[in-house]
């Protein structure tokens, strides 16, 4: 073995501390760069998300506008149809008057068709046809009922250079069974049961002119 004497570099400690400081500075700057890079990525993500949300909102607003336009035009078309057809349209639930023929025994002749009368010129009573039932022994009568149905067909008629309209409504009864639909005009249809019942009351007890 050889013994050698080495002299200690008088700048050793200074150089070591300097290197450590340089390393720390490099690490600090590198960490700052990395953090800045991540922050930039996060900002970019947020910006992309904001742009996506804005575009999505714009698409939603555009769709709402289109839907509103369709609804507006549909409502306008429905309103026009209703105005042309007395306030009704296809698919409406309506009330109408059901009129049924009914024959009842004549109360004047008690169903005999004839009544016995006397005359001053004739000594014996004789029989004549009942003036109420005309000798038929029964009297024609009608029964009115409030019924409900759905408009399933409408036929429109125009005349006077298409300035006048008239519609025939075909109603599918829902309150009773029927083989055929009921046809009528809009003046015979009602939006509410109470209106229909009032119309029947007016038929059975017509208002006297001049009376309220």
C-alpha cells in the first residue's frame, strides 16, 4: 500500500452547496413547469367543457324554438279549424241529444181510438174517431236523452264562392251502444253535459216569447 497525502480543495464545501442549490433550483423550476403544464391542461379542459355546454345549450334552444314554432302553427291551425267548424274538431268529446220515438196510449180515448159524443140533432149517442190520436188509439211521443260521444269524421260543404261553410259531424257514441254513428251539425253538439240538458229543457218547455 502506498500512502498519499491529498490536499483538501478549499472550495469543496462551497462547490457542494452550490451544486445542491443548483439542483434545488432546477427541481423547483421543473416543478413549476410541470404545475403550469397541468394548470394549462385544466384550463383547456374547462374551456372545452364550457364551449361544449354552450353549444349544447344553443342546440337545446334551437330545438325549443322549432318545437315552439310547430306548436304555434298547430295551435293556429287547430283554432282555425275550430272557428270554421263551430268550435269543434276531430277527436273532441262532445255531448248531444238522443231523440227516440215512443208511442203511448192515448189518454183521451183510453186507447180505444174512438170517443162517444152526443148531438142535439141526434137522439142516440154515436162514436167518432178520437181527435187527439186520430183513431189510432196511440199517440206519438219523443223521448230526449243526454248522450256523449267522440267526433270521428267531419264533412265540410262550401257554397257562395266558398264564403260559407257547413259541416256534418259524425259522432261515435260512448255512453251507449250503437251500430252506426250519429250525424248532426255543430248546432246540435255541446261542450258540456249541462248545456245539452238545458237544450232538452228548452225543447220540452219552450220559452214564451217576451218572457225572461
